[in-house]
C-alpha cells in the first residue's frame, strides 16, 4: 500500500514535470515563431529602406539623356534646369526663357544640352527682338556643333534676324548657305520661299 502511494506520487510528479516541460516547449515555440516574424519584418524593412535609399540616390546620379539626336550623360540638376527653361519658352514667356537659358549656359558651359540651349536662347532673343544677340548665339551653336539637328533651323533663324535688321544682302547669303549645306532639310524649303521674296 505504501509502495502504491509512493508510486502514484512519483507518477503524479512525473506527470507534472511532463506538463511543465510541455508548457515550456510550447512557450519556446511561441517565442521562436515571434522571433522568426520579427526577423522577417526586419528583413522586409531593411529591403524597403535599401530600395528607398537607392531610389533617392538615383535622383542625384547622372543619367543618359537624348536631346535633338545627341546622347550624353547629364546630372539631374542640368536636366531639370534645361527642361524648366524649355517649358518657360513653350509657355511663351520669352524674357524669362531668355534669362533661364542664359543662366543655364553660364552654369553648365560644357553640358551636352549646350547646343540646344544656344538654339533656344537664340529663339528667345529673336522673340524679344534682340536680333544681334540671337545671331551671335545661333552662330555659336553652328561653330560648336555644325552637324547638330537644329543647324538648318539656326541658319534660317540667322537669316530671319538679318531680314529684321534690314540686312538683305547678308540674309540672302545666309539662305543660300543653308540651301547648299542642308538642301534636304525642312528649313531649306522655307529658305527658298524667303529668297524669292528677297529678290
């Protein structure tokens, strides 16, 4: 009888120990799952932070740009400032566009945008009736990039400025040069028409 009581007590103790161990194992499993969730959350957040940092850094890194048929690398400030100046021109705010392109060329003289900026600066000046400076900038474009996409238009614009300045002989020569150097351009057909009016 005493042995039975002793055996029952031992069994009860063992049962209690087993229950205690089960509870501890369950608790450890729960902690393990919690830790796995936290690690997964940390990894996800780390990945999001890394992607966000990469995206923010990309905004400051130079990138390839194609403007008027030229491909070059430009930094984001260059690109933003050129596009802002061009948007101002397209809105027809020519004094502000002239100032914006002038400022752009002063700050980024070696930019791949420079030939196009010279073209649009010249057009802004033409719109502002600043014909002599417009001619100088169109010529600067032609000497810097004689085969530029805008070269025929620049020659036509020089002739237009010369016509406005009543320099008919010079305008005629400019239009003839345009027909010689860029006979297949759209500007050439406009040049033919202008020449017929100059005679």
